[in-house]
């Protein structure tokens, strides 16, 4: 090996007044100098004793810096030759260590063009959602967080946090905690007439993951899937992520038009549907359409993905029973969530899986993120078992009924000639149609500029709708703020 160059002392800069320890300052200086090319591969460094004397510091921080740089592969040592910059460092080291780059972390260097992402990422990113840039009034899917029984919840969390078991800290079952699965099976059986046993329940990190896992289990790339038009955007994203080919099927006052779907793609692999409270229009699928859909699925060997996202809240009648309750051929995969009933940050949902598909769903869930938080599963189990869940739903029906009426009345009073309310019989949102020719996206952007978050109906459609509309969430906003928000929105409708 050729003899290395003498170890001249480089212009190391340290500042004793900084709160950063000296060993860390030395480490960062050498690392930056190596990455920036100031110190070249194979270049000999001064000994720790020599550098400490030159800087007027103890040898201990110098030893610490050298050891860290050795451990990370920036330095290497040779018998009789001392310490040098690792010869494996590329001649053109990455520029991330340069000071300018450190101050602009994450920025693309000048002169670098658009960097390639996957076709899937580009497809999902294409949707313009500039109106989502604020947390203002009328955000959809947001429950009444001000009405949540936080004291009860905190007590249950503390109960389990104080006595965390080894089982709760270890890896959990991909299908979920057994006690919670049993509680969910009892709940959906009683409230939604879903016939299942606990072994068929898969606890997920929210309904979005439930949709994604379901799509990945059931669909191959380019498989055709009927999708309601308009539809829940999150379901479209999940199906895109699975590589599905979506077939838009119109929705009318009776729900998804099965006859149109059959003509468009008679051998589709699956259908995504929100039959109890169509998202976003709010219509309920008629019994005739439900039976027709189940008959088609049985004959075609297709799957029905039923998203029952907020069926607990219905105001003009008792909750509609699930499509799953009519299924005699085990063709329906039922997806539910606690996000709309409790709070979104909980990130817990569930899927009711046909018995023969349980192993496939369990394996796919294991490959996704293994399992959901065991602590929150235990807390939700107690929340259900001790009756808090049922009491909360009963109380919230009255709260949401009041808020829904406040919104309907405010629209009638402030914007009656410019907004036509539809789909106000259930859930946490309603849709309102705009006059012909008015762009719902333009209205949404004007509203966002004034701190109001409304979702344009067109963002849920596969093609431009005949009439634009606005989707207005009322669950997470008080009646007073609803009235004030509608006043602001009325001004946006007039271009103010």
C-alpha cells in the first residue's frame, strides 16, 4: 500500500459557546468536509493527540468524534499509517454534507429536473384538492369532538396504561384482539343485522386500510370493479392502489343503477358500494336494487364491498339494515369504522370477512402493518362492553339531528335560491346542488380563502357532473358556527 500523505491539521472550526458538545461539533465538521470533498478519500488525518493540542481541547472529545466517524465508515486506520479518510468514499461524494445543502434539507438541487415517481403515485396525486388547505367549517367526516366523553375515555386509557401486560406490548394477531372482535361481532349483529362470528372480524387501522386490504386480497391488476359515480374518493384511491380498472356506474334516487353496471361490465370482479347512505349524495339503495345486485354478484361470481361508514346516524327512520344481512352466498365484504362514531385519530375500523377468506385477509394484513394498537383495542373493547358506546351513539343522534336542521335552515334562509339541499336524511354531511353553470371548484376555492372548507361534488365524480354541488359536513361544527359559516358561504356564492 502506498504511503499516505502527512496528517496536516485541517481548518477545523469549533465554538465553545455553542450548546452542542465539542465531540459532536468535531464529528459534524469532519463528516461535512468528507461529503463536500474538502477531505479526499485516503487523506491522512492528524492523530487525536495532535488535533486536541492544536485546538486546545481535551483529547476525550476528539477520541469520541473519531470513534463515531470510524463506526459510520467515514474513517479507517492502518498500522503504521494512522487514521485516514476511508478510501471507499466515492471521489464525488454526495452533496448532502455541504452547508448550503444542510440549510435546505429536502430541497431539490438546482438544475435537477422532475424526478420520477410511480405511475400509481402520479395518478393518485392528479386530483386538485386545493380547498383542503384549512380546518374550517363544513369539513366532511368529522364527528362532534366537543361532545365526546373524554373523561370516560381517559379513565379507560389510564386503566390499561397502568397495567400494561406483556401480551399488550408484544406482537398482536393480524386479525385483531379476540375480545374486541367478539364485541364488534355482537354490535354489528344487533345494530346492523350482520351475521358473523368473531373469527370473521378483522380489526384495521381505520376503514381506509380495510378497503385497501380488501382490494388487494380480491383483485388482480386490471380487474374491472363497478364504482358508484359519484363515489367516496378514498375508495377510488384504494382501488387504484390495487391496480383495479374502475367502471363508473351512475347513482339515482334508488342508489347504484345495477342495470347500467351490467351493461357496462357484466363480468366485473367486484363492486364498491355505500348502500345505506350513499357517499356523497346521501340516497339509500332500494330493496329491489339490493336484491338485483346480490343476484348479479352470485351469478357473476363477483364480490360486493359494502362500506357502511356512518349508518348509525339516521334521522327520518330507524337505521337501514345492511346489505350484508341479505347476502345468502357469502359475497359481501362489510367494512365499518369507529372514526365517525368516536374520533378520527383513533384509527380503528373493522372488516367482516367470509370464513373461507379469513386466512388470505390475515396474511395480507400481516404484510401491511402487522396489527393495530393493542392499547386502543383494549380501550375500545371496554368502551363497548361497559355501555359507553351505545349511550354515546344515542346521544349523538340527537346532537347531529339538531346540527343537520341548523344547516338546512341556514341554507334556506341565507342561500335558498342558490343551493338545493339533497341527501339530508342521515349521516354527518349533506349535499347541496348549485345553479347550472356554476363551478363548484371555484366556489370551494373562494370559501377556502375565507376559512370555510366545503368539498366540491365534482371531486367525487369520474366526469364533470351536469350540475356542480357542495358537500357540507355538519357533525364537527356547532349550530352557531353553522349559521355563521353559511353566511360566509352565501357571500362566496355571490362571488364576494
